[in-house]
C-alpha cells in the first residue's frame, strides 16, 4: 500500500512542476504578445508618449556657423572673380565743379562758336565794341588795372584775320598781342591785364578723376603728373601766391586752386589721359579690390612723365571751354 501511495505522490509532484514551467513560459511571452497584438491606434499613442519622454537631440542645423565656413565663403574663387572683373568706371558726366550758371554757359557758347574776324585799322576799344554788338556780348574793360601798367584800349590793333576759329581763340590772341586777357564772371566778359589774370585772379575747381585711378597711389601719381606739366615750379602748400592741389581719395577727386589759364591746362591734361585710357587702357579705373594698393615706385612716376611729355610737347591749353 505504501509503495503505491509514494508512486502517486511522485506523479502528482511531477505534474505540478510542469504546470509551473508552463505558467512561467506564458508569463515570459506575454509582453511580446501584448505589443504585437496592439491596435494601430494604441501603438501610435505609445510611440507618441515615448517621444515626449525622450530628450531632444541637437542637429548640425541648430548649431551656429563655424568661422571656417565664413572664411571659405569670403575666399571662394567665385567671389574673387566677381571682384577682380568689376566693370571699369566711366568718365564723369561733369568734368569739373562748380559749373557755369545757365546765363554764363550761354556766354561760353557764344565764345565757342566758329567765326571770321578781320581786323583793319581799328583801336582795341573799337574792336571790342564791334564784337560785343555782333555777338550780343557784355564786354567790360578794367581800365584801372590797365592804367597801373600803362596800357590802354585806345591804341591801334595790328591787322589780323582769322577764319574758322572760335571767337574765344580769336579774342584771346588779339588781346594777348596787347598784353591783355579776358575771363567770364558775373555773366560778363571782363578784359584785364595778363599780369592780373595770371597772378591775382584765383579760382578753385574740383575735378572728378575716379575713372583714371585705381587707388590712392594712382591719385598721388596723377597729382605728380599735373604738377610736372601744368605751370611746373609754381605749386605751393601755404603760399597764397602759388597754385595748390589737394587729392581727396574718398571721392576720387582733385581740388585745384589756380588761375584760369592753369585750370584750362589741368582740364586738357585730364582729357588727354582719358583719351589715353580709351585707346590703350593705361589706366584701369576703380577696379582693384580694396586693400591691394601697392607703393608708388619711381618706375611708375617715370612712366607718367613719359606719357605726359607728349602732351606738353603738343601744347597743353589750346582747347577746352567753360573757363574763359
């Protein structure tokens, strides 16, 4: 009897042990089965909840730009080409300032017209009166200045004939033969002595020259050329009886204080250099990148001296209007 009871207990214990094993396997597999058996809505809510609890991750977009990237942009070949190939600066629409008034410009227009002048057995006074009447000009003689130098308009004028020249050129030559000259001021043609015109009458003009220079060094060279060609040796800094020239690099401008004859020569020299630029491209205009100017060398100065020598040999000052 006892052996039979022991056998029954052993079988019951084995059966219970297997039940425990099966329960453990079910409990182990339950979470996996639960996750796979969720509906789409439940799964989506679970993922959203997990996203709210998770820490946000920073990306490269959120981080500020590194200095290295900025340097690459600043030194990129594409940008460098854009700077170096900037279009050349065109000549200024106005060659000098201040410009004549509207009425004064009409006077200059009359002086610049082509005329024929035939002088025979006339006094200077009679000739000036005739020209004033023929071309509707107001001509005033500074008799006081003429008396100081023992000059007069009552003297006879040497016979001369001009054909196909401007009235300005004809009047200039005729007056110079009598040591006289003229200028336009207050809408009037004023006649005075050459001494007064060349030594005591000063005008200040500004010349935009940004189309002829690349940097401050070029502006210095241009200033040097003007001093070499226009009334050389007559330029000073503080002397009120000397011509003066100052460069303003920030606006590419030259400020010149000179006589009317000197201003005419400055204007013609600037025009000659613009013609040189147009024909041979000697001056490149404001096309250099900033911060790349080089020191002015003696070779560059010699080059300017050679280029302007031709202008000097050809006689600067023969053309150009708007001064006298």
